[in-house]
C-alpha cells in the first residue's frame, strides 16, 4: 500500500532530480574543463541523493581501459590511489551481469555476486570491518554493494560509468531514486562529451597555431634571404632595365608571401578571439594607429590622408584587433592606387541603422574600383575582383569583415563616383556606439 509519506518522498525526489538536472544542464555551456566537470558531477550526485561516495570511470580511447577520473567521499590519499585504478572490458562484463540490470542503463551489483580481485578493489570499501556482516533486512545496504550507471557516447559506444555507494540511509535505493539518478547520468554524459569536444577543439587550435607560427617563422626567414639576394642583384651597376623590372616584380611577390603568412596568422587569432574581450575603444584612436602603420607599407610613394571628422573620441565595443580592420582598408588603398601620390579620404559620422545608433566610417580610395558582381564576394575568403588582382592573399577584407561582424557591425563597398567604378571605391564600416556609462 502506497502511503502519503511514500508519495511525498517520491515527489521530493522528482523535485530534487529536476533541480540537479538543471544544474548539470547549465554546465553544458559553462564548464569546459573535463576534470572539473567530472568532479562537479560526483559531488552533485552525492550531495543531492544522499550518498557517501561516488566515482566516475571514463574509457580511454587509445587503450580501451576504464580509468577513474573523479571520486567523492574518500580521503585525499585514497582518492589519489583510486584515480590510478584501471579496469578492462572483461572486468566490467564480469561485474555487470545481465541479471543485475535494474534500469535502462543501471546495474545494482549486490554483495556476494562478485569477487574482490585485488588490493585496488579494497580502496572502494569504506568499512572493511562490515564486509562479513549479513543483511538485517532485505533492502539494507551492504558494505560490498554498488550501483553503476553506464554512460554512452552519441554513437552508442560505452563512454564510462557513474558508480554510487554508501547511501546515507543505509538502504538500497528504490526504483524512483535510481531512475532519477539515471536521468542525471544521461545528462551528465552529454555534458562530458561537450567538454571533451571543447578540449579537443582547443588542443587542435593550439596545434594549428603552433604549426602556423613555425611555418611563418621559416617562410619569413627564407623570404628575407631571397629578398636580400634580389635587392643585391638590383643594386649592381649595368643591370638591364627589363631584368631590373623583373627583379622588382619578384621582390613584390616575396613581400606578398610575407603578407600572406602574416594574414594567415592574424586570421587564426581573429577566428579564435571572436567577440571575446570587447570593451569601449575610441575609433578615432584606432584609425590614427592604422594610418601610422599603413604609411610604412610603401615608403617609395607619397601617401596623404584627408580627414573629414573632429578628434572627439567616438567609442564602440571592440577588442585589440580593431586596428586590423582599417589597416587592411588603408594598405589596399595604397596597393591598388596607381597614382604617383596616393590620397585616402576618411570620413566619420553618426547615423542610425536598424534603429541602432552607429558610427559610420567611410574610407575612400582612388584605385580601380570593384566590379558590381564582386561587391559582395570581395569579403569572402581568398576572393579578389579582377580589377584588384595584383597579388595578395585575398584574406585582408575577409579578416576585416570577420572583425566587424564580431562587433555586431556591417561592412560594404560601393563606387566612389556612382556608376563609375574606375574612380575608386568607398568602403563603409558601420560600428554600434558603445553604451553610455
């Protein structure tokens, strides 16, 4: 007969289970360190469901062995030893017999149904003096009982197990409790996989960054050596003009190679940074810094900037990569402008776009312009319009767009003189005003 007390207890368990599940679910987003997440899971399940101890074993993908990665309720010395314990699939199969299955992924293994095979097994026994005690009533928890909740990968392969032991009420958990913990372990398995995926992505990203740095270092060294030989050849007297021009073109390509490596390294950092570390930054200061860097791009030509704005600070939420937006626009204006003297006009004004208060920065150049069909594609990776294909990686404008997008802005290009692209281009950058504090 189901009593009111039993019903109330079941309802309390449901409430507790839902609360615990919600807590673990929040960790899908917030906890990205696998070991920290595992520690949080064993602590939460122990405190929520009144358990003395709990541990998690994760299957190593290389060896196939189950390794205890987190434990709760043991002394620091014992916990350190427990985390060195490894089980093979044979041991798991011997312990978790089909007749012990009490749920979809739950196994209650009672005392006397398995043998203690090593000193490592004794690490999990909290009270060795109780090992030989008989049960006083059918559902009394025995010192050698344990319950395993199996956790699976998304592809159905066994990922590991959550093991619980020593209920505080010294009773074998009822079906309601086991079902609640099973739901908890299912959600925990998803959280673990997400954290593992994030760790792997971080590892891959760091390895790629290292590879790019190593390649970039070597390429830059080779490029400097090649450019040195070319410049030496060009400095010799009596070099015919056609050969001198060919050497100059070769030198340009060497520097284009350097620019490509720099852009690839920058692109990797920009992609990793995303919208992290945004803070109010003065656009005017960023533009001035970009101008100073761009003026050293080609010292053989005279470059003049025409500013159409005041020097009052104009803040937008950006990060330390903001300078690269305008540095790319300025260096492109210098590279593609065939005039002897390069003039770059920069305008800043206030505007409203989609009900948002914005700063509009316009960069006007006198290059060959961008063909109509390429005005959208020019911001794609490795894309250049035919009129602008004079070397380069095709990454610069894509980096600029990636940054502007991460700042919740927009970037576009149009003809400086409407209908006549040969007069140059206008690159317009819309950046949201930083909230007033």
